[in-house]
C-alpha cells in the first residue's frame, strides 16, 4: 500500500523521502511551498480462484501534492496540504480521488492541530507499523477504523520527551468508511457516522523499539444505529538494516435494535531487510470474526475471514525511481476472499517515479 523510496518503509522515513523528492517552488523567511508527486505502473496477475482464471492487468496512476507553511508569529505557524490521485484507465468511474486535504496550526512545543481529510490517529500512531508494502498490505485491517484515510477530522498531536500523543475527533459524515459491522467495510461505505473520537500514544524506548497503543469509538445513526469500539497495540523494532513490526487491532460493534453484534480480531506481523539499494520484505496477516454479524461461512475456517501472506523485493535505482516484485497468497474463507476481491495467488511487477 505505501509506496516507499527509502529502504525501510516506516512512515517517518516515508515523510523524509517525500521531503527529499519534493520541489520547493516558493520560499521566503516566513513562507514556503513544495510540490511533489509520483507516477506508477502496475502489472498484476491474480492467478486463479475456485471459479475462474484471472487475467493479467496493466494499471497506471499518478499523484500530485502541494504543501505549504507560513509564519504567523514567532511561536505560531499555519500549514496546509493537498494531495490527489488520478487513475490512468478511462473505464475507471472513480478516477480522481482526494487523499490528503487539510490545514492546521503549529504552535511548536504546544503541539499542532489539523482539520480535514488525512490519516487517523489509529493509522499514524499504530497501524502504520505494518504498512511497509509497495503493492498490497493491511488486508487484516479491512473494515476497521484506522485502515483508511478519513474525512472531516480534527487531530491534535504533540510530543513529550519519548512519548508522542494524538487525539482526534471526526465530525458527522455520510458514506463512512471502515464501518464493518454497520453495513460498510473499507470499500463499501455505510449510511451515517455520527461522530468518532480517538486517542493514540507511542513510546520510544531509545533502543530501537517503539511501543504503540490506540483506541477509537465510532457512533452511527444510519440504517443501523449504535457504536463500534476499535482498540489495538503494536511494536516496531529497527536495528541497522533490519525492521520488524507487529500490530493487533480489534473491534466490537454494539448495534441497537435489530443489528447483529460483531467482534473482529486482526493480527499482522511484518519484516524487512535492506542490502544496499535492495529491500526484501515479507508479512502475514489474519482477521477473525465472531458474533451474530459474522458470515456463517467463516465458521468452517475457525472464524477466519482473511489470511494473507506476502513477499516482496524492491530495488531503488535512484532516490526517485524504484521497482518491485510482490507475491500475495490469500487463504481466508471463500466468502472473505470474494468480498475483498482477493484471489488465491497474486503477483505484481511495478515501477514508480517520484518527484
């Protein structure tokens, strides 16, 4: 999912790489503006599933982003960012998408606050740990809050020594994402989400190990009313060219009236090793569901909806151009794989140019 330039694909390094490739188009003592983007081509083959052979597809996409800052006082700055993606296929009915659209205020040691569409505190402070793949990744978090970017957010962030904290609130939205248990997954939005709040914390031990924890509650007032609790913890470890990460993310839906309760538990383990300009990375993720809201077909698989293994090799020709080969094997329930458009075996050969 994450498209990386540097060897270890943790978001802090991703941000650094984006800064390295961005072009500064305007700069004064009090203002700065950068433009950045990328173009990508993906050749994928989905192998076969239980019903039919899959075809090989060639897809292209491009992203363009702008970000700027302006100094308001000696201790306060304003910042903004806009990032969009367009797909290259004429048949894609949803070709143009906004990814990050927000503005905010940075008060230095007092922290910063941003308003708009971007990653949630659950992603930034927790699930990013396992988002190291160029092509795929985060299958086990499908439908859980923190897997997708969210609109209409207000997020406060600050750091106190080795501890980083984030607090978030998402205003009333229609077509809410990551609403598994209320009629909507990450790609199948539900009716109305009547607010969501979240909190996350990261502790840096100073020994290459970071400890993560996060919580969020979503409230719904659409066709199915109620709330959903999302909770998780994680670890990531870096030692020279070696990276390892683990995330547990769970959720429990609490619907009112005629709704069915659903409990989801996901586990994701990843690792990466860098040798010069080459990165080898792998991961395994599983999602299990239980409760009245779980599909009956999951029972034959011990409640397993998703069970995905991935292996990839990435080569960085320059700081701007990279290519990779990734393999993904999916072995969840037939219903879970079909619902998420997973084939049994998938291979991707891709290239990306960053500017």
